[in-house]
């Protein structure tokens, strides 16, 4: 696994883990790397410093100082948990949950056989891969949809 510092076209910066550098490149070419803050697909690697472990007998590193407080009147930056909760709320309020029929519905919408609308649900990895290969625009969500029960 490798962690990359990423930056979107709106200058949001975030980190994400990938199986390898090649895996990142493949996902980025497929448009599946999206900004964790605003969701745009125009994402690139940001400048980052390598993580090097100190020797076991080295002196402990000093604890970095906390970041300066935002100026008075400025809204505090949302935490990752708050951003994910807001994203979940937005997706659940603006898109139709289609459950396990996601691949079939996405393909039908893409082909014009179903009304154009935002959907979310679950798909097996091989189904998602086929959708991408067919040019159907899909993206993974950073959360698991809540299962609707009777």
C-alpha cells in the first residue's frame, strides 16, 4: 500500500491510500479518483515528503506544534467525519438507492433505456470494472450505503 497526497482543481488537499503507484495511475485515468471534499475528478498528486522511519535507537522526534487557529469570524474546517456525513446526506437526499441492481440501472441510464437520474447502490468489483470498460460514468462512494429494510 502507498499513501499519496492529492490536490484537486479547486485546490483541496487530501491523502488517500492505493495498492500501488500503478493502481493510482489506472484509477486516475478511469476518472475514479475524486476529491474527498468537493467530488471533482480533476485530481493530481501533490508534492509530498517521503516517510522514513528513524533508527530504533534514535532519539524520539519532537511533537509538531499544532496548526494556528483560523482568523476570527472564519468558519472552522470540517473534520473528515463531518465531510463524509455531509456527503452521505447529500447522496441519500439527491439520488435513488437501487441496491444490488446498480450495474443494471447504471447501464440502462447510460444506454437511454431508463430516465436520467442520480443513483447509488452496490456492485461487485467485476460488474464495476465492466461498467468502466463500457464507458459508463461511475465512481465509488467512500461509505457503505445503509441497507433499506422492510
